C-alpha cells in the first residue's frame, strides 16, 4: 500500500535570481507531473538544533515512495538536477522521509 513521503532539502544557492529563473520555473511542472507538492520553500528557515546547511530549504510531499523516486530519477528532471548541482548551488542535502512513524 502506497504511503505519503516527504523530501526535505537544504542547499547553498549561489544566486537566488539565477536559481529561480533557471531552476524554479521549470521545476514545478515536473514536480506536479509526479504528483508532488511543494509544501514549503524559504531562505528564512531557522535551525533549532545542530548545524544548518546552505541558505535555502524546501519540503516536498509525494503520494508514494515510487512517485518520489520517479521524480528524482526522471529524464525530465535530470537536466535540472545537473544544473542545480553543478552550477546553481554549492551543495545540497536531501532526505526522503516516510509519512508514517516507524519503530526503532
């Protein structure tokens, strides 16, 4: 049975203007194709514990792990990911989070 998953990401954006123009605009239609929803995206994230990474934080929701992996590994998203990783940021940290509580 499919279960909601989330992707939490932090990145070090070099130029917000370049990031939004080159990555942000074409990103949303691809995300929607895989039934993903952008729940939050901000440069004003506040670290409550530990070390912060970067200057941009996002939270996305997908109806299943398969849809999340489908998005991340899709042919449509591949050029955007390469652009983000190699030109628009100085690194990214991303975590896939299951939507259910699991035993330790």
